[in-house]
C-alpha cells in the first residue's frame, strides 16, 4: 500500500475543518495527485463533498461503531487507489464517547489506528499567541498520535498571523499555512449541517475557489511531506457492515432521501445485491422488479407537501409492502408513518404503513451513538441481533401509535434500554441509522 495519509482535525467544531479539507483535496487533485477523502464519525454529508472535490469515492471511518476489520477494509481500499488520503476529523480531535481504548469514536482513534499524522486547524479569531498553548495541549494530550503541523484559520491581518505563528514557534510546531477570515469561503448550511453537495449551486466553482484560496495560503509541499504512510495489515475476508435487505433493493434517492453510508452500500453490493434507485419526489413507486425497499434518511420535512401529493409513490409503496419488506431510517421512517407535520405546523398524510406521527414543527435535537437489539426478524437481521448506529434529527414523535418497537436501544453513556421505532407486518423503521453489526 503506497498512499500516504493525513488527518485534518481541530480542537473544536466550527474551526474550519471541512472548508480546509475540501480546499486541500481539490488543490492536490488539481496538481495531478490521485486523492481520496475519508470522514471520521457518522456523517452523511461531508463524504459527498469529498467525492466531488477529488472525483473519487469517499467513506466514513468510525472507531466506535465499526469493527476493526471494517475500518481496515475501508482505509485499505482508499489507500490502495490513491497517492494521498486527506481524511477529515469530526468535532474536536479527542471528542468521543465512553468505550474501550481506541474505540471511542474520537478522531484521534482513527489517526492512531491508521498511523496518520494530524494537521491541526486552529481558529485563531479572538486570540494570538494563546493559540500555541491550545496546540501544545493537543500535542501532549494523547501520545498515540503525532501532530505534524498547524493551519491557522480566520486570521485577521498580517500582524495577527505573525503573533499566532510566534506562539506555534515557541512550542516547535510548524505552521503549514494561514487562511484569512473570509466569508465567501463558507459553504451554505441548513439544520443538519451543510446543504448537500448535490444541491449546492455552482459546487465545482466553489470547490475551485476553495482550492485556490488554500493553495495561496498553505504550503502544499509541506502538507504532502507531513503525510505519513498508511501501514495496515491486510484483511483476510470481506467485512460487510450490514446484511443485505434483498437481492434487488429498491432505494429511494433524491433531495428528500439521500443519507446512506457509502460503506453500507458497498457492503450490500459485495454481497451480490443490486441497488435500484427511484425518486419519490418524482412520484416514482418502488420498482416492481425488486424484492425489498429502503427509504433512507434525508430531508422529507422540507418536501412534505410534494411527498403527500405523490400518489403513485405512496400507492406503489403500500402495494409493495403487502408482499415484500420495507425499511425506513430517520426521514424514511417519518414517511412510512401516518402523518408528518412540517415546520409551519401543517399536517401532511404519509404512507400510513406505520402508525407513528412525527413533527418538524415541534423540534428537539436528538444526537448520538445508539446500540440496538432487534426486536424481530426483518430487513436488518434476525431478532436479537445487535447493531451500532447513530441518531441525528430535530423531528419529534407526537404520537408513537400502536405498533410494537423495531428495537430496544441504549447509548454509550449507560442509558437504560428503551423501545425505539416501529414495525408492522413486513414494514419497519426508526430514527436509528445503522452503521454496522456490533462486535463488542
């Protein structure tokens, strides 16, 4: 395996990791490097931006929810088809959950597991030399990892840059670059993060602008030199994250349904499944040639009126569910329910295959890892199977209905197991996004 790797991380969220990661990826690709992106943690949106920036697939690496064999496989596949891997951390570098050593979900776990040095992005707004103390703390906190250099972000002036750089010089940490405070470099956002890559206007022009800004402000040769070898033991067999729900899987795919982990789809294909996309927003029903249907998460709350009016989709989905399994994750779960209340408080009738009713008007953030034990045989496995996954949504359940639960769910923080989701006949769903079969 020849690709070198570097993890772009930061002391906290909001430091500019994604912007700088995309700029580096695009700038190196424009130099002629074969670049692959990877994302730490449970994130659907950033990998799609990585794929656009590099013209190559991206995927997630999750030290809490994924078994080591799956981590090795994803990283090995990326490194085996690239000259350099530019991975992106999540939250702060050491932020994770209670778990075994090296399996807390922290970005630092991935850096240690892969042997990749860290390029630390430090937002220096509101400070100067003190940024050196923050970086020093990151250097000393976890001896498993090595911070190879720092990229200063949101620099207000040349004097500000010199002062912040002096703080880094005092602790012996190379400054790889310094980006100015520039609003035009910020990508548009909505309630679950960035507006999705496929919906971002002039995406490639924006990526080129990021690449030019990063290339002008960052020493790309120093970044390349800072990357370390990816040295992982070969995996002996294909590690699949989840069982395939069917041989021919109808999968909703449009602006309302787009949250599918790349490693999950790759695993299904490796098991021989054929994925057949269809668009509920275009009023398309699940293809009759398929033997199972998957409604991913996404943004149905932004398209509730169109979905409620999509009679061919809803009728076809109901017909499909009479004889074949249908599963919905998060947004897909909301559409399988009786109704969805949008942000304006308007109630829209949904498929009615499950009795749950959800609301985006009555919002509450739900965020975090979940461990699920399946309550019955279904699309994701057999009763008693254990899965690791994640929730991130603002919608709430206003009426759970009368269906039995999809699973019993707990979290890494010791919460008591609680029923989650719904199932009725061949239909199931929950706010839980499955990442992998749990092995620990």
